[in-house]
């Protein structure tokens, strides 16, 4: 399925006995060879179950794909270099293509079989998010931009595309997530707009952020009984239900803070990414402090926290099996230009199935 481009060194075992690098404090982590030279904006595993593919998009304009086998070995398979930073990526439902949201106002499609890139959508500002929507009624690509629009693209005649719908927004799109039939879109004015995608996107309800600061990430969670979208987690960190039985079901909690107090103050770090475990429904947060934490939102308890990596964590992704997660480490500019002392990025694979199981109540 891949073109001729490849990169990286020999495969590395995820679960075998290997020597860790100084960039990780986790003995079970295995670095993925061939990470980009600049910060990674997004990691994402392919949805197809018959193969384990991991993709990343980075600020240096590179998009790369690795294959991870059943033994946890990763091998670089393909790469593309674009003329603009890549702010988000999304897989086509059969894992044959990768969509790329770029800072030069274009949305591109990378066909893996031919290794060709085509522009399949445009905005009037940098494209911050892209999500593939597929169901029995229709399929399309949803893109969100700093031009204050949410756009939906018909991809049935790839590489030719046509606009299905444009939704005008009151502010720029900072983050988004899709779990059919729901889409959650985070705006710069601290509002999260939720859309019902059945039969075409219709606004369900806007939610004002429970947090004072701007939000960089959002992830939808499902109801355990119905397996339907029930709410979302976002920012540093808030949990919001669509239809809470009790107002107290919506809550915020403190995380990614320094353990030391200096001059009476505690260091508070940005949460760059959040994700839910596909089977257990537990929450993963990745912070500017270079740590990730695992949470049981229902029991409101912390399951596990990593030790500190050598750089902020900018993106996390979980495989559909729930057994493996990928973590990207790189500078996120949270401390300005003077804090950029370790350029480049690193990617690590981590076995997470047992770590993210809810603890039995005693």
C-alpha cells in the first residue's frame, strides 16, 4: 500500500529488553526511530484493524508513517514534506489515505498507494483541525480554521473535492473531536460548540468553558451502557456531560502542577492533549510538564502518572485495541524562545492496557 519513500532504522521491540534513551524516564517505553526535526502537532493510529499504522504531522511540514507489528516493533514506511506546518492529521476510514491540515490555509490528502499529495480543501486562514466523518448516510471531511469557519468537504471524487457546507463561527477554531454522531469544536472565546452530525451537521448546543484559560484540546467520551457519545473532556481539565443527571456530574480537576512550592506559588502547566481509552473509558492527559497522567473520571481518581520526560508532551494517541499508546515529546513554546533548548522531537510507544483499567472498588 505504500510508495517508495521510507525512513528510520531497524525495527525496535516495544516489549523486549532494550536500552532506553535519556529522553525518557519510563523503562517500558521504546523510542520510535525517525521522529521529525521539529515539534509534533499530532499523532494518530490508523483505524483499520488489520494493520497497526502510526502517523504524525509536525511543525516542520513533515508527515510520517510507521508500521507497528504484533510484537510491538516499529518501522518507518513513508514520509512527505510539505511547504507549511502541519497542524492536524486524520486517517481515511480504510487507512489508505491521510488528510493533512496545514498552516498555509490548505487541506491536503496523501494517497499512500501512489505516495502523491493533492489539495482537497481550502480556508481563508490556517487550518487547525481535520476529522473524517463516515456513516450510512454520508461521508465527508470536517475542517476547522482560524478563519472562523467549520467546513465540510465531499470526497467522493478524490482528488477533486466540493464544499458540502460552511458554518460561520464567532471565533477561531482551537481544537475539535468527532465521535459519530457528535462533533465538539473548541473556539477561541472559551465556547465549545457541539454538533449533531446525523443527516448533516446541526448545532446541538454551545457550552461555555468551565475553565478560565483558553483550551488546546478536547476528546469525546461515550456512555458505558449505550456506547453513544455522552460528553467531552477538555483543557486543564474539565469534564462536561451533554445531558447531566446532576449538575455535579460536570466538574474540573487540578493536574500537571509542580510538587514544589517556590515563593509561595505552584507551577501550573498546560495540558496539550487529552484522550480516552477505547475500551475502559479512562482518561489520558499529556502536559507541558513533560508528564502524562491516567485518570478514572467516573471514580474521580488518578490511576497512574509518568515520571518526567526531557521535554513537554505535545500529543498522545491510542490504538483501537487499547493495548498501545504513542506519546510525542517536543518543545511547545510554553516558556518562550529562551526555553527552546532541546530542538527536535521524540516519539515513544507504551503498553497501556493494564495501566488504564479502572481500579476495583473495595
